[in-house]
């Protein structure tokens, strides 16, 4: 399967690419600065340089692609990036090329899955995000609305915080208020779960929360 990754230059995105390589996928990464791509990826990864604001460049990165993993996240990439516009271009390009499978990132502090009940932890994170990082909150809401409002086979992998590296695997996958979801997950474990969703239909049009 050929998979295009957006956000490969943030920590979770880089781990996604490594996971794709390990699992034998054909990976293409779209980055603004190709010099940031690790040399260890070598010939196993095709690199496309471009800006998220360039709809033509984004569309070109989706030619002959079968799925998209979008790890663009204002918590990881910074609030100044053009993530909302970029996500809109990605969705439009997927629809143009007939690519249906989309796996992205999100936060329980922005939007709750209908299966959930807000817990005190989620309520606190939501209040803090709105008060201290309103632009990040707004960007995440718009990005999630763009994806979930499109006719795609989407899955949003949600977590409150991420920690560096890889843990011992995700211990919890589910929904706040119903399952024992914690407040953090290792970047490598988030990435591994995101990649497994490419061929797992259980969470299509769903937004499971994950934690270690």
C-alpha cells in the first residue's frame, strides 16, 4: 500500500514513517523543507517538498496514493503553521484522486466522540486549552470539522498529551467516561496505532482516545 504522510517532520509523524517502513509500506512524505528528512530513511521513502498553502503541490503528493496519514497538529507543529488550510487542501485532493482512507490526530479537549462522557480531566484540559492556547483550540476544531464533514473513511486518533519516544505499547484504547483512558501516550505508540488503522475497519468514522 502506498501511503502519503503529512507532518512527517514532527515527532509523531516521524515515528509514523518509521512504522510504515518497518511494516513494508511504500511511503511518501510531504514536507516544507526536505533537508529535515532523516538520512536513515534512505530510498525507502519518497520525499516531496512543498507548502501546505499550495493546493497543487498537495494534490500532486496524493497521486497514486491509497491512504493518507495526517499528523499535522498545532500542539506539535506550532500555532503559526497553515494547518487548517493545509488540511482542507489534503481533503480536497483526496476527493479529487478518489482516496478514501484518512488517519489523523486530534484531542479529547477539543471535540468529544458521541460515545463519550466528559470526565473531570477532559473538562480541565478543555478549559485550559481554550484559555491559554485559544488559537490552537480553534485550529484543532476547524481541522477536525473539515475531516469529519467530508465523505472519507476517516479515523481520528485522540490523545491529551504525548511523551517522547516509544513506550511499551498502548494500554488503553476507547472513550472517556467508559474506559480507563489516561492523560498521555508515547509518540511512537500513537504512531504505531495510527498505522495499524490503515487496514483496520473497526474505527472508521470514529475517534478513539488512546493512552499508555
